[in-house]
C-alpha cells in the first residue's frame, strides 16, 4: 500500500469550527532587532505589519517586554502578529509556559 508523505502542511481552518486557526504566544521578548524581527520563547515573530494592534504599549516598548502575541498565520516559521498585549510586570516569577499554542475560539450558540 503506498504511503503519502506531506512535505508541508497548511492549516486553513480549525477542524469543526470553519474558522482560521489562531496562535497565542506568551513570554519575554528576546533577540530583538526590530518590531518585525524578534523572538518570544525562541519563536520568530513579526509584529511590524500595518494592522498590528498594540495594547498597553507600542512597538517602541517591545525590547525586554513580557508580551502576549496573538496571530493567525505562521509564514516560513515566523508568527505574524495581529495583536500584541504587554503584560504588566509584578513581583512574582514569570512561570515556565510552553510557547506557541494553537487556540480554538469557541463558537456562540
């Protein structure tokens, strides 16, 4: 029986929802070169696009910030941000989190 091997997989819609997939990434900004070239937990991120929404900060605040990145596309391994929310720093430790997560948005109904 022949075996089909995929070289590339593109998720267009979250199974069962009919919506595009979305990704959340929470952590500290590292390897910052510019808003369109930095990393969070080792994951390359581009937040330099024209439609990116920044909450509790601006692109100028990215250096060494703790952020929650939300995006719907990963292009050539780079998460394209749609929203960047800056987390307020507290006196507690940052936790260990697990990086990039595929998130399903619940449907109303």
